[in-house]
């Protein structure tokens, strides 16, 4: 068999012909291959700077925008091997957070993807805040295990992710409506957005104030600008599914 393979490659060259090397059919998809702008992107296997007893001092923004999130004292915990071999960044719900300012503003539409787990649930605690005035956030709200987006009491858009369960929470906002979804269940919750705030700041585990701290774990957070095409949305969901083994096809 080895002789046949060698001859198949060498003989065409000796006879003045050409041969082609077989290359992988495709390069594994990653979010930075999107045509849409990636505003913010962190994941637990890259750029996590730890100090002391596995406390996270900073988490590198992979988008290229330089929005690295950090904290000087009340730091979350790096917990290894939480989800398909990947670590989780655990916020204690008391005072942990990671945050940074954003240069300018990135207006809606944008989509937030969060690979997250609720460790314990408290009404109105903030999971991800994307507005400096706390007008736009993903948070626990009303009754366990609801997760809601928006900035006013009239917004009742909510999905449910069981406490202690990892999942992909997707939130799309275009200034006139909001869609939320857990994993790829197709059971989207659509509602009035409760505001049209742009992406002007980033805070994980807390409001930007700070306050209303959440007891959660995050493995990856991705914020993508613009309207994502159906094909790219499928590719992103496949990326998250294959990476974290959250659901079967």
C-alpha cells in the first residue's frame, strides 16, 4: 500500500506532470470568520490571567477591540473542567465582576451569545450588562429560573435555563424587537425590547454601577453586530454545540 501511494505522487512528477496534495476539506469555523463585526468575545480557554488561588484578574477580549475585562480586588474564580473539559469563570453573587469601558458605542442590532450556568438564582441579579447606564442587560428576573433582557418593567421577554445546567443563551435585539432562545430549541421568546440602548460598556456578573451581583459561571461570551444571516447563525450554533456538547443534532 505504501509503495502505491509513493508511486501515485512521484510518477506524475517524473513524467513531467503535476499532482495535487490533498488538503483538509474545511477549516473549523470560529466566530472571527464572520462577516459581521464582532464587538466582544471572551472564552475560558484563552487569555484568562489568574492570580492567587485561581482568581481571574483579567479576561482577554478576542474581538480585536481591546475590551479586556478585569477587576482589581473582587475577582471571580477559575474552575477547571466544568463543561466538556472547558473551564468556567465563577462569579460568587456577592461582589465578583469583570468589566471595562467601550470606545464609542455599537448600536443595535446586535446579538449576545452566552455559554452560562446559573449556580444560584436571585431576582434582578445581572448576568451581562452592555450599557453604561444599566439600561440594557441580561439578568435573572421575576421567578427562578427566568432570564430576561431589557431595561424596563414592561419588558416581559424571558426564557428559562434550569439552575445548575449549562446552556447557550442567545439574545438578539434590533431596536424594535428582541428574541431570546436557549440552545437551539426553537422556542424563542419575542417581545418589545424595553429600550434601544447601544453596546457602550461591558460588565460580567454585575451591573456597571456595580451592584446586583449574580452567582453564575461563564465559559464564553460573544457579542456580534448587525443582522446575522441564517447560514451564519446556523454556523454559530453548530460551533457552540460541537465545542461544548450542549445538545445533539
